[in-house]
C-alpha cells in the first residue's frame, strides 16, 4: 500500500502527526491522473464525567485508524499513485473549512480529473452548469 506523506516525509503512525492534530485534509492521486480531495479524523476527543471527588470533566484523546484509508468516494478507479496529507488541523470545523476552500480553489466538482462529486453535500456539478460569462 502506498504510504501517507506530509511535506515529503512518510507518516506511518500517530506519533508522526503534530501533537494537537485531530483531523487531516488529504489529496489522493491515482495512476490514471484522477484526484480526490477529502478530510479524515485521525484522533477523537471524548469528554467523560469527572472522577469521584473531582470537578473537571476528563478529556480522552483516542487514536483512530488511518493507515489503510483510501478515501470516501465510491468510484472504482486505477491504482493509487500517492496519498498526500495537505493540512493537519486541530478542530473538525477548521478541517471542513480547509477542505471546502481547496475544493473551490481547484474547481473540483467541475473538473473531470477530480472524483469529488459535491462540496458540503450542497454544491453539485449540475449546479455550476448555469453560470453565464460576459465574454
């Protein structure tokens, strides 16, 4: 399986992430040139009630599996060429923002080289057909 990379270094386990990283934004490239941009939770924050005699809630950080993750798209394409982590985020909302910004920047739903079919489940390829240009 093709390893995950972040800034040209291989990411094999959770120790290779930044300490506060809970989510990643990634780009998967396939041998046939197709690409997919997405996000993945790699750690989970859980709040548990305080222990007996204590007042503060406990915060437990749990590692989630990511090594074999190949994306959330359903299309079957060619073999994976690379799996690159573009950003590491400490909040799910920030990873959603970064993923959305990248999808709009690369025009991923209109570009046939991207496997992304929608943005936030709200914007689809059929929605950009009606854009008129003055030229």
